[in-house]
């Protein structure tokens, strides 16, 4: 169940990332068009710079979020490997104990 939830979160996050990037591109294009038409307008220059900074921060946060989910998957895989190793060790120990009893 936990893995299914994680996969659903990843799918929803991917959709959110696409939507966010699409909207940022729209804002960037409109801002660039306005700025090209009026490059002497100080407010448009501030807007252009702010949009670029917001885009940079958004990309950084998306990257960090992907690293977070990758780390969770790695921890989960490590945990499952440790459990499997412990089970194999217990089985070997039981076999060894049975041999000693004979």
C-alpha cells in the first residue's frame, strides 16, 4: 500500500510540475514580449527579473522534491534488502541449530 501511495504522489507531482512549468513559460513569454516592446519601462524590467528569479526557485524546488522521492525509494530499498538478509540469516541459523541437535 505504501508503494502505491508513493507512486500516486509521484504521478500527481509530475502533473503539477508540468502545469507549473507551462504557466511559467506563458508568463515568461508575455513578459518578454512586453519588455521587448517597452525596454525602457522600469516596471517591466523589474517584472522580467522577478519572473526569472521565480522560475529559478521553482526549478530548484522541483529538483529538490525529485531528490526527496529518490531518497525515500533508496531508503525503502535498503530496508527491504536488510529485512531479506535478516530472514536468510535466520534460516541459516535454524539449519545450523538443527544440524547441531542431530
